[in-house]
């Protein structure tokens, strides 16, 4: 199968590899579709390369490298990057440490300068080690306080016996405490050598310039050690069937099943990828359909990967809706697992899974950061040509390949079953051990008897309004490549034309949202809009799901406070199909009572889960101080009392108030002609559907008279939320200035909160400042997670930072850095066609003129020091703050 022809993409990017004189490999991919760059430096050191005396060192060095370098002392490298309009960050994984920077295309020189400093010019001090040690210990606590990540780490440590994958990337508190400057400095000098690294550059650059700056900045990098010896055994560790019970006092019990997962270097990797997708990944998987949709005994089925260059494990995490379903869950898992081993995957489903994988791969070429990560994956696998041939590899994988892979690696001796709860369930344990007896009803050398299902449907979803007359006078050119279109029913369409793009984005937004709800209708919008995606009057849920998978698109629903948005992306040739299905969902709903029951159960389950996560618990209690428990600004689903009192007729009555032509707005982005977009939108959304009653936004909120609350809840970490009200969106100049102020205070790793609370004093592992605005009001929130012993100092510093802006104007260079960062990030937002489409449709839904979308950079540039201090004095004063402490 020719993937290039079938993908709708014009061509695939071609990576070019060059080895510098010092042994550093540089891989570059030119893409001039947007004037941006992504630079990623990979050091081949991660948790699997560490010995028992070095646990967590790779991650520790990642933190320390930013503290000080030869050209950027005192945490200056992050501020330098943001001043370029760029974003600098890093991560550590099992196999590597990666430093990456996203920049405007004209900043190639500066980007290479930044990465070269981190690669071999770090000058971290003993004091830096001491400060960062406390931060990493807080990071470890943060992982422990999240039930999901904590459980996964427990599974990771117990599933393996010999594999180095068993050790946490962050290290242990003991290993971090014993680390000293000498050992870490030696680790840095030995591991950070050119032969142990590779550099990726993706985006819009001049090859001649790139070669010059590579030689200038990276040739001085010399080896001071030997390349790390990499483990080459890619066979997974099989230790026989095992069952684990972990006692944990939580509101929710969790079941997990770990199965072997293969490294992408393994010849059977694609086969097992198809198998795990069929069994457990996504809403089309057998376990989701069986446990969530059909039996309605679980709220979620998730799959996490504990795998890298070395083969590891896929962990299927299942959340029952009630303790009474725990034994039934494992019984049904046994049924589906046994059926998969004995009957294989139906051929029609196999083809859909291949399409899912290939479309995800194709969409990854859309942004430069995604593309750079794809290149890195293929570099670790060892074959850069896979960047173009991966789709062909997936298509070439056969049912027999999947069978052979499952029979070799997925028999019961490769399984481990986990149960986390307050009390061990004896019946569950018995059923778990019964998985050992799952038998094969056929010879392993024979072909599997494929499970008989309904034949593949030849689906066609047609536009609802095919015979339309096109009036090109309905098209108005706002700017070059940007158009406003008014449909015959009054619906407004904003269209952004992007040439040389093979992917289109689409978005449908409405101001009908949770702030249109009254105290008696809270939650109605959430459940009404969610039910729309399930099925229509013409097509079942299965048919809609199959149609979208066959044509490579997925419609996402996003609930903002003041808008409801349906958005997605597709290959440009399939835009008509995507819009036709979206229109059918909106115009011809079929509200399913059983699915409403499933949604309400899942919403109640999410509320219970939030009570187990300290950060969520603290945030929601702080937010409740600000708006009140019965506000239509609180949960989009409502509180338990709202959810339990909901009826299907409530949903139908809410929908009947919609006027689709008046209340909905389309955003389209892609390589199309305006006339083509007009015709397509008329065919799909040009119908009239008028409501008998309109819905109007009106925020309902009642702030607490108490401005400070402290709660003790068995946690070894302090969580601080501090915030208050802010300017509304109708105050446009103030609103833009508040976004700049947010960037100064807590937007990224160059912000005041990050620098002072984390880098300078080492109090907080994580900090931030966020701002949200509606037409009638806005609100801001600052947060910090720190050691319990430090919370007073941390809170005092937070308040000092806020108050300083009311007393003294922000420095000019700090303001310019924040503005440059926000302007630079605009370019990266433009890389995503679906995000761009949703931004356009959302602004239209909120009543903004089309020109407003185009003027964001101009509005940011106009922000000055005076208006920053003005809004700080208006909204950040201590008497306007609401503080919540969880200890």
C-alpha cells in the first residue's frame, strides 16, 4: 500500500544526518510551512543507565543544568529564551535526557547557543545542588500524592525483578539525599559528551546558516569520558503469573493488569501495539465497550506504557464504579483476554486499528515539536528511514503476526494483576488467580479462528442540505488568506486559508455554556452536549465511531466556562465527511437514556477521584471560596445533587432552546478555496433550526466572606492556592495586560514565581499563575506546592511578589520578555489547525469581530508598565485575595 497516496499528504519530510568532527550527530528536517523552529538535544542518559549509587542522577542533572552556565549565570538561560519569544524546557526518561527549545525561525543562532550551554557549559554550584535537592524531594512527594502516578510507580517497582526499568526516573528520597556536588559534577562530565548525544533541528532554517552555527557553538564540545554502554537485550522480562494487593485508603479502588510491551526495536512491536489497542486503548477497545458501555460497571479504562528502548509493560488501569463490581471486572477481563488469544482480532477491526495508528502518525507531522520527537524515536530505534515508511510497516503487519506475538508474550505467565484498595477482596483474588488457567483451544502453530462479528458497514454520511445555491457575495475578505462567510441561515464562518497544508481543522462553537444555566439547570449543558456525540437519528454509536475512524478524524468536545466547542482535524480531502457528521450530530440528536446513565456515573466517579488527589481537592475548595458551591461557574457537570436529580427530559428541553443558525459559529482552517468552504458549509450547516426560547449567559456566584482557610489532610506536602477576582473580558486593554501580567508572575520557567520560590529559595517544586476572564468578570489564581515546614515562608513570598507589583512598576526588560514570549508562542499555536479553528470560532461565539483575532500581537505590544501596575493595584491587593492551604 502506498502510504503517500493514501495519506493525502503531498510528501514526507526527509531527515538529513551529519556527524560533526567531535562525534556529535546532527539530524535536521526542513519544513517551511510555518516560520518556527524546534531544537532538541538528547543526551543518552536516563534511569536505565544508572547504577545503584546513581539513582535519579540523570534527572538531577537536568534540573542543575539550568541553574548556571558559562554565558548565563544565575538562572539567566530561561529568561534569555523567553525574551526571544521561545520556550525552553527539558525532561528525563528511561533512556535519555532531552533539552528542547521552540523558537521563531529567525532565532536559530540563539537556540543553538542555548543548547550548547546546557550541553557542556553548565557551572552549577554546591549551593545549587543543595537547593535543587529540596525541590526534587518535593517533586517525589508530588508523585506520591497523586494516586494514579503513585500506583503506576508501585507497579513499575514490583512488575520487574531484573530490568532497570523497575527504578523510578526521579530516584528515591535516599538516593537524592546522598547525592553530592562531586558525584553529580563527575556524572555530568562523563555522560554529557558529544558521542553520547544527538541534536535535532526541525523547521524553517537555512542549511548554510545551520552548518555555520553548528560548527561555531558545538565544535568546542570535547569528550571527557567514554560513551555509555547501552543495554541491547530487547526481550521483555517474563516472571510468571503474579497477583499483588496494595492497601491504600482511598475513595476509589483500582484494578490494574500488566502485560509485556515490546520496544520499538523489536520485530513484533507493531503486532503487540495492534493487540493492546484492540484490547484496551480508547473507546473503541473491547474492554471499554464491555466494561464501560455495555455492562456499565466501570468509569474508565486507561493504558500506561512502562517501556523504552528496553521492552517493558503495558499497564491497563480499570476504575470500577462501585466495590460490588470488583470481582465482575476481572471476570469480564478474563473473558475478553481469552477470546483475544483464542479467536484473534476480526479482520474489519484490524483494518480500523491500522487506520487509527497511521492517522495518528500522519497528524504528528503537523507541528515541529511533534516532528522532532518523531525523528528522535526513529533515531533511538536505529532507522531514520522509518520516518517515511512507518505507515507501510503498520499496513504490512498481519493477523498472523499479531497471533504469533500474543502467543509468545501474552500468555498468562506474562501477566501481573494488581488490586489497590483499603481491604483485600478475597473473591477478586480468587478470580485473578483463575487467569492462570486461561487455556488455548487450538494449536499454537495454527491460524486463529477469527471471532465472528457483524460485517464491516459500508457507511456514508451525506450532507443534510445538498441542493444549495451559492452566493459568493456572502464571502468577505478580512485580510490576506482570512475570510468571513455568512450562511443562508445566518451562521457565521471564519475561514483561514493555509496553502501547502494537507490537514484541515474545523471547530463549531456556541456561547450556550454552563454560565447560561440557572440554579435549577446546572449540569444540563454538559450532559446535553456530551450526549450529542453518542448517536444520531440516522446512525448508531458504532456507526458514527466507525465512520470517523475510517476517515481519520475525531471530534472532541471542550467545555469552557463561556463556550461549548466541538473541534477536530482531518486530512483535507475528508473535510466534507467530517463536517457532514458534525452537522448530523448537531441537527439530528438521539438522546440515549442508557448513555446518560453512564455519563452521570462517570461524573460522580470523577468527583470521588478528585477527593483523593490533594492538588485537585485543594484547588476545588479554593475555587469554591471564590464562586460558591452552587455557582454555574463551578463544575461543568454540576455537583452530586445536581447530577443525581437529572432526567432525560431536562436534556431534551435544554436542546430545544438552541437556535443553531444564531447561536453557533464555525471556524475552518486549511488549503481550500473560499468558494469551496462556502458551498461545503451551506451543505452541512445551512439549515435553519430556530428555538422557541433563547439562553443568555449570566454568571451566578457568591464569594465567601472568609478569605483564608486551612485544612489538614494526611499529606506530607503543603499545597497553596491564592487568588481573587480580576478584570472582565469586555475591558479589552486591561484584559490583554492581565495576560501579560500572568506571564510575568507565573507563565513559564522565567517567571517571578518560578525564579523566586523555586530557583532562588528552593521552597516550591511547582508554581504558577493563571488568569481567566468572561465578559462580566475575571479571576486569577496563583499556586505553589512546597514542603509542609516551608509553607509560611512560601506563602509570605507569594504575597510579597504580588504586592511588589502594586508598589513598583515592572522593569522594562521583564515586560518586554513577557511580551516577546507571548508573541512567539502565537506562531506555535498557529501550527495546530484544530486549535486555530477553535480560537476563531470561540472568539466569534463571544461576540468579537473577525479583526480581533488578527490583532493579538498588536494588542500585546501596546501593553506598557503603567497599565500593568494599574491592574495590579486594582486586583492584587491583599484584601482582595482568597487563600486556601492544604497541609
